[in-house]
């Protein structure tokens, strides 16, 4: 499993991590087993949020006795992101996750509370040892610029954004900005939202040809493409140990320059959108 530096001066984190949105909706035993299998295979980055129902409880069960193996991330809802509300939400997540500290804590998306209030809370949580770093999710470049002005250069660990083969809008401005400022980019929903390229489609056929050349799967090829550059990470969800193993194997897949170019042509980024796409 390849690792990359997470943010400015941050730790090395697995390029492929584990998402947990809706993980609590299915078989809990299989969900726990999937997370544990992911850890076994080096997918240390586990992402969750207070919005994700009981996902934090599922994670707590999966990492029991293995906390030091995980790079654990959760998120505060914008409606809770006041100075006091952020601290309270973090403490609530820590309790549900049965841990003393988060490796990174994110603002889930931009809300009505001033960014200065949320950043003040993040810094208080860092001083208290309850979080090791902080970042954001669903922030466009103008939001990132404002946040940098508030917090200072080098303080934003990551920006978690929607990114998959058929939604590459962040390549226009968000990825370049984050690369310039040492901010990790974490792709959520990296297989799309029920719209992964169909096997019979031209893009699906290309994915299969590339997969065949590497004894891999189309989804592994997609993950390798999305994490092809420095500072790029992905957090696919897996509902079973078998699916977790498939995701993990993408962390060792190296695409050729020709394969990357072919995927770039097959899944064009399209024009720059007016707003940042998000789920």
C-alpha cells in the first residue's frame, strides 16, 4: 500500500482509505469485518462523520485494540460549527469512537457560522490534544482562500471533495490550489453515486482492458487513476471483507502514462463549473 504525506508536514497516510457513509445500514458484523480487513491490508485512513448515523459506533468496534493502526477522521456538521458547538461535537464523536483523539477533524461543508469561530475551536481542540490536525470538506477555491486568510498558511490539512471518473471538476482549480498550498485532496464517492461506468460502455471497456493488463479490476484502475498524483487520496466504502481487499489492492497499482492519457480522453473533465459539485 502506497503512502503519501497528508497535508503540510503531516504523517504518511495510505493513499486508499475507508469511507463509512451508510456503513451502518447493512450487516454490522460484515461492516466491522470489512474495516478490520482494510486495516490488515494497510488501509489505515478511516473516514467518518457525526452525520453518518451509527458509523462511528461501527468503527469503534472495528478498531478496538487497534487504535494505533488507524488514521481516524471525523467531521462536524455546519449547524454545529460554532466555537462551542464544534468542541462539543468533537467530544461527542470521541466518545462514540471510544478514543481520546482524532488524527484529523473536518468541517463537513461551509455553513453560516464564521470560519474564524470554527478555526478557533479547531485550534483549541489541538491544544487540548483531542485532534492532531484539521481540515475541511466540500470547499471550493474561494472558500479555501478565505480559510487560509483566517488560519494562516500551512494549517489546512486536507479538503475532502467529490471526485470520480465522471466528475472531475476539482481538477480545474481545487487540486492545483491544494497542491500549491500543501493541502491533501481526499476523494469521496470515488466510484460515483450509483453511476460507475457500465461494462458495455466505451469507458467501461477501456477500464476492463487496462485492468486485464494489470491482473486487476476496473474499480482498482479507477482508484489508481484518482490517486495518480502527489497529495491525492481516496476513501471508497466497502461493505464486506472481499470488497475491502479489492479496494486495498488498488494502493499498489501503477498505471502507465499511456493508460492515464487514455483514461483522461475517455472521461474528460469537461468545462469548469460555476459551483463545486458535492453530494
